[in-house]
């Protein structure tokens, strides 16, 4: 598989994560008969926040992973590891936020993986962008 193939896999999985979390919002709204917003219901708010948090992180990471996949000096292993760590983190975080309103292991490990992947993606992009000058 190429770097672009791997980036496509991670994009697809993360889009499915967004869909699952969005569907969770719809289910919570239907269950609690809320047509707009959270209706002051904590369960609906929790589902909305789980989805919103994913929408805050996933698009930027997918842009970064896509750029890593098309830049020549970036090794395939970087795309695989960073995409995998990010995706694993988003899965754990989504489960953690959806199942607990408070602090949970899924949320904590998920955000740690997300932030580590962001640092790695950002670092590799800077290196790849500046590599022609080096």
C-alpha cells in the first residue's frame, strides 16, 4: 500500500467515527424528544460534545495526514504511525466521552494520542516543507 492508500484508510475510518458520533446525537435527541440544541438535557449535551470534539480535531488531522501522504520526503511509516495513533485516540476519546460525562481512561488516553499525533504531523509537515531548503 502507498502513503496515499494509508491516508485514505485513516480518512475513511475517521469519517465513520464522525458519523457514529453524529448518529449518537440524533438518537439522544429522539430519546429525550429534543428537536434543537440540547434542550437542557445532560445526555443530549454529552452526545453533542462527543461529536463536537471529534469535529474540532478530525478535519485538521486529515488535512495533515493527506499532505504527509503526498510529500516526497515523508516516509510511509510516518503516515502509518501518525494516522494510526490519531485514529486510535479518536476511537478511545469518542467511546470515553459517549459513555461517561466525567474523566475516563478513554478520554485521557484518547486526547493524549490525539495531541501526540498532532505534534508528529505538524513536525513532519514543517520538516517536509523546509526540506528543499536544507
